[in-house]
């Protein structure tokens, strides 16, 4: 009883965690254990996962750092079930953010374990080590979790992930359409034919004009093939665009963002989906840093260096904010006037990025209200 009393007193002396509410890049916090087994608290267990497409390597250690077990599991339903049977509410799991991470996290939610998705760029597990294997990676990840030296990232709920898939899928189809249109223009240029007389090759006028072009037999075959592909992609792009607009109309946050100058339903839903939980950001500067729109800074003593933007975080969010800045430069308020003057002095590209950082303030303000 004296040991438990001393432990409770020590927990009270530690006070609140300084990382509480730190947002997306918070250091993982150990939760107070409530689980009981046979009337006694369960022993804390830390598991590091090295996740791959076909399998995952797991290593479990105690709170003292002693290794309990390690095993390789297939990344199948059977393998996840077998691994889940070893997890309890007293288990803390650390897994790096990769392609199959979200499905892995969803499969382990019923176990009640605490799951920490680790940012591999900010959690240096291999520094100072000459060897790198799946087993060593799992061991180092478990030990870093035990020492609370891993940097976790935001885990979006399934509904937010679905919105992201809708927006990203539409963007990918549009990019593919642009790529095919560029291939058609390049083919016409190589054949010595004038360019398409309309701005959008995939429009009805552009597609009708392509049917009238006379080329050599082989070039005409290639043009017919590309035109057929462009027609199919255009139909898919129109369907994807309609879906995004319908989802944006049903989302109150996307509708609020749509009211901002430069942001329409497509950009509004993209920003809403990529941010997920706007409560993570108290200021626009935090959102700009999350989107990778802030410059790199290296300062020491009287030396200060500021470089290009970091380009870290979601590239989809960064694209949406810069795209919105391209249209928001026509704003009639003081910010729009400042952006136009900056474009004259520094150039259009730098002005867009600077205005995108200013838009982060408006996004945070609109989201909070």
C-alpha cells in the first residue's frame, strides 16, 4: 500500500503535461491506466510496429525497457486478429505513418490500446546506428515510445478521410485530363499544325475541332486515341466535380469557407478535409506552418538566415491555399492592396505564397466562428 501511495503522490507532483493541446506534432503522452486484471492494475506494455505492405514486425517491451516478445505478423485479417489478441487497454502502440497506417489503426481500435501514429520525419530513430532492419526498427520505435520521445501526428476520423478521398480523387482526375491535353498539343506541334483555337482542349468546341484536323496516318491514329482518352477522362472529371460540389453544399464548414474571396466549393471542401479538426490551430501562423507555407529559418547569435518555404505537411492543403491566393489577390480591402503591391516588388509567385499565409488567418477565424 505504501508503494501505491508513493506512486500516486509522484503522479500528482508531476503536474500537467506541457504538451497538452500541442496539436498535430505533440509528443506522445502516457495515459493514466484504468484497466484492471484480477483486481490489480495491468502492466504497461509498449509495442513498436514496423509496418509494410505484406507484413508488420512487432516488438513489445516493459516499462523498464526489458523486451517481452517480438514477432512478425502477416498484414491480413488473420494476422491482425492474432496481434490484436496480444493487446490490452494497457498497451501503447507506436506505428510510423505510411500508406496502410489508417487501415491498421482502424483494425486495432476495438482492442482499446493507445495507438500513436508517429511522424517519421520528426522522430529520428536511426540516428547514430549503422544497422537498419525491420526488427531493429520495431525495437527502437518501442523504446522511443517508452521514453516519450516520439512525435505523433493527427489521426483523421473515417469521415474526414472519406472527404479527403473525394477531393483528392477529383484533383487527380483533373491533373490527368490536363496531362492528356498537353500530349495532344505536343502532337499537333510536332506535326506542324496550328494549336487548338480554344483554351480548353476538352471543351465541346475543342473536341469538335480535333475531328477536323488532317495529319499523317500514324499521327492521326495517335490523335484519335488521345482524343478518345480525353473524352473519357472529361466525363469522369465532370462526375467527380459534381460530387465535390454536392459534398461541399452539405458541409457547413465548407459553406462558410466558400463565402471567402478566392475560395469556391472545391477549394473550400479541400481545405476543410485536409485540416480535419480546426480546433488544433489557434492562430493562422500555426496553420501556415502545418501547410508548409512558412520559410525555413536558421538563426544563431547575430546570424539569421531565412530560406524557401518548408513544403512540409499536406501538399493538397498547400495547393488549395495557394490556388485560393491566386484569386484572392483581387480583394478590394487592405490585404488585397498589399498583395498587389507585393506582386509588383517581389513577383507574382512570392506574392501568392505570402497571401496564402494571410489566408490562413481568415480560415482559422471563419472556422472558429
